[in-house]
C-alpha cells in the first residue's frame, strides 16, 4: 500500500536509501546533502537498516571506502554535493573504470569560489566525463524514484557502471512536497539481491584490482568502459519502464511537454523544468505554440530521442545552470547543438545561463525567454547566442 | 612477438584474475651476478630464504633446495645474511 | 612464534616475478609480514613502489585478493572492504566462521604525508585492520623525492644538496607517536633486518582485533645510495644508533624490543649516528664541510633526545 508523506528531497532520497538498505554507506556531511545523511544515520541508529555506515573523515575517503566496499562485493551507496564531489573527483573516475555499481545522490550545489551553498549544476557538470551515469530529478518524488532505480541501473549486468542522481540543492532538497512512497516490500523486490562480480572477499578466486595499466593495455580497458556506457541508455529506459509498472510513474531519458506543435521550445534540467512546465501550460492556454523538454538522463546523452522531438521546432532555448568558461556555450547547449549538427532540419539554438549560485528563476523569466525566441522568429536574426538570465549588469 | 589481445578478449576494468601470474615474468635476466651455495657449509637455517626479496630461494621440507634462477635478481642479500658464509655471488658477465 | 621451518611450509603470498629493484627492502618486509599469519588476508596498497612493481598488467604478484585505489587512500579503501566483510557476515552472505584479516600497505609518502588523513580516520573509527607503512624515507617510486619521513640532511631530488642548501632541512616526522595518540590496541616499529621481530610483530598486529599499525623501516639501496648486500647491516645499524628503535605499544604501554631493549638496559652499545650516515651516499655531503658537520651534530642530539623520550615512555 502506498504511503503519501510531505517530504523534502533530502528526506525522500534518504527514505529510498533506507528501503534499499544498502550493505555499506560511506559518507561525509556537506550542505545541502547533510539532512539526507542525517536522516539515514537516524534510520541506522534506530535499527531500521542493517547497513554498515562508515562516517568517514572526508568525501575523498567516502568515495575511496565506497570503492573498497563495492570491490569487496556488495551494494554501496553514498551522497554528496559541490566541494564534496570535487574532493572525490579523482576517485569518481576510478570507481567507473573499475566498473563498480555505486549509487550516489548528488544534491546540486555550486562549486566555490567564492563559497556559496546554493544551487547550480557546476558540480555535476564538472563530472560529466567521469564515466558515471547522470540522472537529474526535478522534485522530491523524482529524488525518491531515482534513488531506487539507480541501484538497478548501476548493477545491471550489461552495465556495471556507477550512477549519480541529482536534485537541486535547497530548491528540491529542502522544499517539502507531496511524495508517494512505495511499500518496503515493493522496493525490496524491485531492487532485488546483489550479484557480485569479481569480489575481493572471494578468497578462492583472488583478484587484483587497479594494476599499473601501461600504454599497451590501458586503451583497451577504456574501450570496455566506453562500450558499457554505450549500453546505458537502453538500461535506463528499461529500468524506468519497469519502475512504472510498480509505481505508476515511468521514467525515460527526456520528458517532453507541449512539443506536439511547438514552434519555440525550452530545454532544461531539474527543478527549473517544473517552473518551465507551468509557464508552458499557461502560455499554451493562451494559444502560444510553446513547448519544453526536460532532460532527465544527461549521461549518456539521449541524442537520438532529442532530435526526434525537435522536428518542427523553429527556435530552441537551452537553459544551463552552469557555464563552460571559455567554451562555445554551456554544457547542455553544447550537447544539444552537437546532436543537431548532422540533421537536415536545424532549429536556431540559443543558450541561457541562469541561476548560478542559487540565483532564483521564476515564471516571469521563462516568459521573457519565450518572448525572446518569438523575436528571433519575427526578426529572423539571432543577435546574441550566449545569454545570461537574471544577472545584473 | 605475439599479438596482444583486444578489448573484447580481456577481463574488464584491468582486473587480473590469475593471481600470482607474475611468476611467468622471468626477472632472472636482470642479474649480473648469481648466488651459488656451498652445501657443505649450509646448515638449512633458512636465513637466506626469509630475507630474499624475490621469493627466489626454494625451500623443501625445511631445507634449502635451490635458487630459483628464473627469478633471482642477483641482489646479494642472501650472501650477505648467511651466517655460515655458505653463499657466494659469482659474476655472470 | 613459529620457526622459520614452519613458516617456510606456508604458501608464499607474494610470487616472484615482481619488478621491485634487486635488493628492495620493502619486498623483504612485505614477504615477512604476509608469512606471519595463516589467516586469510585481503590487501589494499597505495600507489608507490610496492603497488606499481607488483601489478604491472597483465601480471600480478599477489596471490591474495588485492586492491589498489589511489595514492592517499589505502587506509580508506581497506575500511570499505572491511566494512563490507562485516556487512555481508551480518546478513549471512558470507560464511559465519570465515575470519578474514585486512592489511593496507603504504609507503612513507603515501602514509606520513598524503595518506595521513585517511589513516587517522580509519584508526579513529576502530576498523579491524592493520596498516603497514614500508618506510624507505622518500618518494622512491617517482625518483627519490623528499617526504616528511626523509631524515634531516638527506640528499633527495627535491631536497638536493646544493651550493647553498645541504639537503633536507627538516627532521623526520614521528608517525608512530601520532598513531599511538589514536589509542590503538597495537602499534610497533620494526625493520626486516630483524626478521623474527618483524614477523612476530606482524602476526600480533594482524591477529589483534581493531586498528593496528606497523612502521617498518625498509632500506632502499637505490634511493639511499647504499650497497644492497649490506642489507642486514643497514637495518641493524639504524636500530643500533637508536635512530629507529624497535618497540611495541600494546594498549598504550610502550615496550622496547630486541636490540633496542638491550641498549636501554645497558647490555649493548648505542652506536653514534655517523655509523648510519656513513653507510649511505645520500648523506655523503654532510661529511664534506663544517655546515654538514653541524647538521650531523644536531641530528645526533635529536636522536639522543628522542631515545630518552622512548626510554621514559617504556618505563611507565
């Protein structure tokens, strides 16, 4: 029987972790992830999980211990944000190249400096080449749902790659919403048991992890990882569909809204997708042909599906909550534009960097974006491709 | 020289599943001098064995059997620690 | 304490064919440590000479399960392995009677310096594991750079002896004291030249429950510019000068061992530091001028001070 509770994103993700009851969790506190781990620690102290909780002395040690635990042969989870993710950066690459199915919640917070504890995506965008699967959740419900799916995605035998699930710091993590929680048994059934591959604790088959891999073999090992990542999209969709069967909420890589006849569209991630959807709904009721695509799965990037949704769109605005300093466009923009390069129909694309360091974005701002896009259509020209939304000059 | 295997043929993640297969790599050709034992002087104290960096002293039933010349790097530690001076290092040049 | 004969019947856990230097003190130490217990072990190692030379793909010299993660985190990594072991046992996914022990190896670079945080955290959390630092007194794997374990005056590539500066200007950090400050059940200093002492301590460290620590001075003929055949003398002189006293700290109580105990009891002679310095090319420049002589004098005074401290601690 489903329970409905008012929970914020930290609470709901922690609840999901509790129901999964991972074998080992190694974590370190950082705003705005802290409440997630505090919740989990309380579950642990109350005996509601059997997890071995390692309260490590830094995020670098958190991910290091996760690597050790996962290689030992069990289910491992953790969570972090911002500087914590940055501190574990070198180990992220190791976790992925060792093909360890670790599941991590990342509560998006900007990377310093100067120090700022609020939301933007600079932290996880900085890890987009680390070989982790990246899934962005819009609200506390998705934070919960993604946490549960992450374990299945990571541990899929076609993959064995670590997964990070994102939610916007404070905006989602600390905002209470209505969340439908699945039954403990339903979650347990869905995630199932853990199947180890090459576990260190199998003394009869001793294995060496992490050799010195010189130029005569390293490339081949990387190819294996690249090959695995090429199967990730299929797995994310498969698990998203299966999750739909137990919850009534299925998930994919992209979530279009109003795209059936949209002439202008916004592509956006995470909580701002909610703001955008609400705006699109309002504008469409007034007869404007606007639409939006929420990107849920960012790594791997769902290029083919994206192209198929943009057939009739004239102008797109890609909203990025981080910038790529010195790059021609911010991360999501570059993925979208790149995806469309070979296509016959190439909509005009402009980039809006917004919300850095938690700068708020509201429906009024979304309306101005759509107004800008209309201006591009009517004038026939793009005066500026890279735009910054909400910053004071 | 044999062709090295491609990425489809080797275990993932750089895992080495054949534990201890370093034995197949013959470090014996590093040597410029090799240890030689005078069995009359050897008392099988095994001091050489416990000090060998390369596990290259073969002991059988608690007695010195032979040097593993496939792997011995000729460091000379065994000759240095032997209390009976039963081991001498002989140049191989 | 099993005899060498008994030990020789045990399966070698480190195979030959690894590519550590001929005469490497670390490999002697590691062999001795691995043979000290019959309990099955899982090993984690930091980036460094030991890890790099024993696992050059596709070859591994480790006949036990082994993981290398990164440079500074073998302690953190092993606590992950150990925690999973406890987790799986608790859940019945691992044989209840199977007792596995966990060992992390790190060089002085990966332990005294970059690995200190992870070591401290692992000790504080009380995991059941043994940390072994094979101290060869510099970042040897990358070509002999100074670490905080490098002795004063030593010539390394980042503390070279030059026209103005005569080698490393700082004293060697005392890591064993730092570890003891974590109130661990067992910590010890050893060196493979006194192999029975090392093997005995290794067995105690591994078979004691809780976080234990071994600091093992591992002569590096290459980096120390010393004669590999003088391996035994090198280690024994380090002990005889009281530069590297052999001791254990068992539940906080300091106990001197072997030659160090004999020296403390007046039954053996404490040798001057120059005996140690003159065996190695990395200290050669200290004998060339007045500046060097002054360093030797100060270094001797420091050795003497530290030795008095250890004796005092051992008499509590």
